């Protein structure tokens, strides 16, 4: 291969794909190297939810993150003639009095009214929710598997995608960099959890977390809303749904486990008992590239100024990556500074 590009991007998960897409839209040349294995983006729920956690906290910067995510996925959907972002109401089962009180406190803050219904929703006959249901608004999920497949085919059509393991030792430093006959002005690593093996960025404080999800088919239609009950339930069609996810810190094997399956099923049956007859059709596991302080790593290497990392989005990648991609490309194009917390200091 004898080719010269502006950016060499390592990894075609959601981060690498959306970053490459943004660069290409601006007329910047890229080459993507991916190991072609199932990544965390392909296993993740793709859930977009502005208010999360036991304390019902708005995502920081949601006023920028959410519109940008919706616009990006709408634009991609228009380009590929596929609806990747599915708008769906999220029903949150109130699990205790403390959570109920927190919800009532949030309703006193006008900034939360765009994201939380002003009263509890009646519980459908299928569900068990003694303390009621909070209806969350502006929620949905991203169909990451078809999106990444379409983007991969798009990159292949542009002849800027290569399926192979990236050999770190084969990267020759210079201006430009050289790798297996390819020349690039800059290199951006979007490797997900495999960044822990990266010789230039393994100093960053990742806190990886294994997650497992299950896919089921039911013989009758399920409720159309998504559920949050400490776990999540996402209906992908009238009779098919996914549930997840387990969260095991610092476990980095991708093997599905019986324990996770048992725990996920038990949690579902506790709130939705009529699904006990649903048939399990898929069990997946992968590693979230989460970080110690829950902020992504969007960083220039402290010594090698043309090496960058764009990683660490964890379970909020579907919501965060579109905005961060645009901000990062602005930064790369102008050498301006990135607004916190979009870029982290070197550790």
C-alpha cells in the first residue's frame, strides 16, 4: 500500500466511525484500521437518556449533546436511507421512597421538565411497580449494529478501511508517520478497551467494565416502551427485546457467563413476570472503555504531538460521541482549545 492521508484512525467502533465520518464530511482524508472483531459499540444498548442514576441527574452539557446526537443520527439516516435512531419513551420503575422523593425534588427545577413527566404514570397490567413509574422524555436508542455496518461499507467504498490488527511496532515516527506503506500526518487511536495495550496511551486511568446483555423473542407482543428498573429493557420489535446490562469493573474477558444470565433474567421477571416464557436467542458480552473519572479521553500525547486518543465514552457513547467528534475536529482543524471536559490533562 502506497497512500498518503491526513489522519490514520485506529478502531471502527462508534467513536472511530463517527470521528472518521465527521472528518470526511469536511474534506479531510482518513484511513481506518480495524481488527474486524465485535466491539463494545456493537453490543451496547445504544441508550440515549438525558437523566440518569439513582439521583436522577441530568447529563452535563445535555443542551449541546442531545440536539447534536439527534441531528447527527438524522443526517446519517437520511444519507443511508435507514432510521438508526429510534425515539422511545423510557419508563423508570420507582424502586424506593428515596428515589420517589428525589423525583419530586427534580420537578421543582424547571430545567428538568423537558426530560421528566410532571406526574407518575399508571402502571400497565404487565408490570409490577408498587411505587409507580416515572416517564422520561426525549429518550430513545441508537441501532449501533446497522449503523456501524453501513459506515464500514461506506468507508470500504471510499477505499479507506482496512481490516487487520494494528501493529504498534510497525508505526514509524516522522513527518508524516509511516505504517505498512501508508503515510499519515496524524494518528488517532479509537480502540475502545484495547487502549490498555497502547504503548503511548496506557498511562491513562481507564476503569474498564465488562457488560453482558441478552436478546429474547416472545410469543406475544411486549410493551412498546423502554424500561429502567436498575437494569434496562429495550423492545427492538413487537416481540423481540434486549435486557442488560451487568457491570463488572476491571474484568476484561468477553465470555458470556451463566451468572450474568441468571441475574439479568431474575431482575426482569421481578418487574415483568409474564416474560418468563420468552425465548433467549442471544447472549453477548464485551468491555466498556470506561474511565476513572467518567470523562472521555480526548487527548494529544504529551511528547508525540501528532498522536491523539479519542476514547473512554463508556455507556454514554451514543449520546456524547457526535458532539465530541465535532468539537474534536474543530480543535484539530484550528488548533484551538477544547472546552472542558472535552479534553483531559495528561496524567
